[in-house]
C-alpha cells in the first residue's frame, strides 16, 4: 500500500471512530460475571480445581443469546462447561443456598434466573440497574434433594445476551464428591532456600533465584509472575 | 509522514482504541519489524492498563490498612507495591515511544471493547464506606477478583497481538500473577 493510500485509509478510519464509540457498546455487552460461591463450573476452572481450557482465564465471559438452558449458553468457545463428566466438584449444601456473583464490569440487568432442569426455581429482578459490587441471592431449594445441576442466568437489559453459570450441588446431606485436592495452603519457607511459588515469605527472609540472593521486603505468598527478578517492590537483590 | 501516521493512529486510540484497523505505528508494512518496534496493540494495552492498575492500587491500599485477616492485608500490600512498580514501568514505555500515558482518563471511554478492564469508581467508593470487619474483607476480595479478571483479559489481548517484547513479557507476568492471585483470593474467601 502506498503511503498516500495508507494515510487516506487512516483518515477514513479516524472519521469513523466517533461513530464506533457510539455503536459498539450496544453491540457488545460491557458486562461480565459468574457465580463464585459456591464455586460454579467456571469458578472451579479459574481456581484450578479442575483443569480447563481458555475458560480458566475468563470465567466471566460465558455470554450467549438469551434463552439457552446450557451451562455454556451455547457459546462454542466454552462447551466443556456442558460436560457433566468433567470432574466438577459437587458442593454440599442445605435446603437454602446463597449464591454470590463476581463481576468484572456491570451492566443494566433485566433479571437473574435460577433453573434446575427446565424448572425456574427462583427469579430476582434487576430493574434495569447495575448490580452492586457484591451480589448474593438466597434460593430455596427445599423441593429438591440429592445431586442437582443448577443453572443461573444473568439477563442483560440492553443487549440480546445473557451470562450463564452452572453450579453442581448435593442438596440436603448425602455424600458429595471428594473435596478438591488443588489449591494447597501456603507453606513456610526453609531458611535461605530457593524461591518457590506457593511459599509464604516474611519480610527479612532470604532466597536464591537464578544465581542471585534476594531479601524479602514485604510479607506475601509467592506467585508465578511475581519472581524476585521482576518484583523489586517485594524483593531486594543482595 | 511517519509522524503524521503516528498522530492519526494516536487519534484512533483516543477515539475508539483502534482495534478495528491495523494502524501500525512502529514499523513499515513492507519490512519485517525492527527490534524495539511496537504496534497499536502494545500502546492500547499500556494505555488501558495504567488506569486499571491505578484503580487496583487504590483498592489494595484501602485493604492493606483495613482488612481484618492478616493474609488479606499482606496480599493487598503486595498488590499495591507491585502494581505501583508496574505503572512506572508502563508509563516509562509509553513515554519512550512518545505516546500519551493516558488515552482517556474516563474508564467508560473503553466500553467499545466491552468495558471489562476498569472497575466502576462508584464501587471503590462503596468499598471505602464499609467499616473494618468480615464484610469489608469479603467485598474487597470479590471486587479485586473481578478487577484482576479484567486485567487478565486485557493482558491476553497483548500476548496475542502485541509486538514489543518488553510489553509482551510484562503481559505474560500479569496473566500469571493475576491468575494466581485469583486462586489465592478464592481460598481466602472460602475461609
């Protein structure tokens, strides 16, 4: 492409941009969310309880047109959520259950619906408002017992889409599946050892990483991505 | 002419973040990218991440002082300090490229990308009004979890389409550390 032509394209693009700002918010729902407690299927992906594909990075993104009764909402990127044999942890609960949502951004809401099978067991109005920072719903499930798959749907007011999230429940006693083996609590460090993710370090602890020794400046649990070489706020090279 | 193209691309970023168009700011189309070149994804990533990080720092600073659970306080303090360093790093990269550090201070300006990268300031204010206690800890963990999901989403855009090695490395560390924080916060919430 010649420079002149390229500039013409850029100029046209600049002319279009203000229109895009107006049009795009209506075209893409600016809201994302899922049930984090009891951990939904996508929450278990994000928390590493079960191994999953891309959904582990974006449990909040299970968005699809309204009206589905699938855990994926029919979104082809996340069909693994529809697999009942994926090893999901089943949450042992009583006959009333409080579900807590986590949002990454919040959109005007029509309502929240909870389904078991094709039966709507609860509905909460959204009144076209944004949800609060932490939103919990208490749902009466006394008509059910044993293992059930509950689907919650967050219907967005100003788009055609909804967000879908399934929670596996063992209602009213009985034995749930084995608790998740992952997510071990942090361990205490050996003195002067090699830096290791998952270790709880106290200010003053020393570690080696690469061929360098570092002193911890701030109490924290070491995480992948927080290696001493790239976190001068946490580790001082000695 | 290169400068004019950069200015136009900058306007694009201001107006609509520029994703629908491949306005290359750092390299010519006919030549392979030179070391140290960058593209509009790199710029957009950094410009959107700086205000997102500032919000994260604000939440974390509040929790480092007010959280009841010592582990929550330690996590919050470590998040505050590491994100402050990252802000300085990101702003430095933008300045080195002669790009504005803030494309648009209004977090709603990016709703065209789904608006998922910024937390509504009203929710940080709500958090600020909650007194110390389990209710504060729970709200903080839930809010920061949502906020860090947004950071992961933005960083994955950079690891997928960014060009600058330094910015991509930073994005990879952000994906790793925020994903691990989210796991840690889930464990703290389950206490």
